[in-house]
């Protein structure tokens, strides 16, 4: 942990020979805004953080407990049976490492010398011996959950990066991954110290062919002395962080400029 934090806090140095750690979230950052990524990797100027989603984290942990119980017995979870999926939760000695945020599944991309890692939620295995990447999602909305919105491309890329990482480690991986997507109901009469959820299993056929070309572009970006252009916000439009930084900088500069003295009024 201490070694990871020490490496994470070191900026990328031009021409460095040591592998540079790149998390799954940093790849997503690059896909959204290359300027924010460059500032992060080269200068360690990070986007402001957001408060932790503790309820989502709790749901993740409870899902893991459910699937781990079936992992221990080698039996399918009811959601697999309900959706006619011939698979069981995958047992592997490194599963806890793969799930841990500061380690995850790792791979060294030799052409760029980038040490790529990402923490998965779960892995299943089907009858053909293929690993299935699974990601847990939680929300609360007054309609059925889906992965059809434009901004949810980040969810799909998440699955694809995990598929790529597992393949880099020599595993046979199914192109089909799944989102275990749960939705807190708001159509009930009251709270009563509990939330009711409806969970949906959503299949997604991944295509990780974009990952390696993107790593090459990321390395080129880090090697550049020129700051990249402003990118896009996750929900569309110009990057919110860059737009805010620009507006604040312009206002600050304007406020710091010395005010011109008003000419004195002539007296008769």
C-alpha cells in the first residue's frame, strides 16, 4: 500500500524507463479529457474529488457476500438460474487481489511500458471454461435500469478493460460480460428504515480492441510538452473541470488587475 501510494504520487517523467502505473479510471479520464489526464500524469494536478458513495459501496460488498457464498459451494447464484446462464462464480487464489482497489488485475503493456491495473467486482466461469467479467451497479430511478444512455459508454469501457486485463494474464475470457444492476424503488409508501431494490442482469458484448491503441496515445500524450486541448464532460459538452478552471482563472486575473483611478472632477 505504501509503495503504491508513493508511486501514484510521482508524476510521469519524460523518457522514464521504469513502468508507469495507469489505473482503469485514468484510462477513462484520458477518454473523456486528455487535458485533465495530462495535468494529472505530468504535474499531479488532479480533478477535485467527490464524496464517497457509501451506499453504493455497501451494496457492492453485500453482492460480493452473496456471490461468495455460491463460490464456496460451486453453485450458481439465483440470478444466473433466472437468466438461464450456465455459469458459477469463479474460484481463484488471487480473487481478493483482483478486487482490491490498489492492486486489481495487472498487466504490463510492453510497447508503452505502462503498468495497467483495475479492480474488478466479480468473475464468473461458464461451462466452456471462459471467464465472465461482472460489474455491480446501483442507482435509484423511477424507470427500469439500462446501459443505453450515451454517458454509460464509461460502463462499457470498464467491462472491456477488465476483459483485456484478464486476457493479458493468459485467461480465456468470454466476450459477454454482465452488469448486476440494482435499482432502489421510489414507488413505495415510505422509508421505514429500509430500501427495496429490484435487480436486473444486463448482458454486454465487449470489444477491447480500442484498449492497446489508446495506451499508445496515452504514452504519446504524457511524452508531449504541449498541453492537450479541452475534452468532454462525462454527461456531454465541454469538460466541466476545464471550463470551471478557465472561468475562474479569467475572473481572478481580472479581479487582480489594478483599477484605473477615476479622473478628479474639475472645480470652479
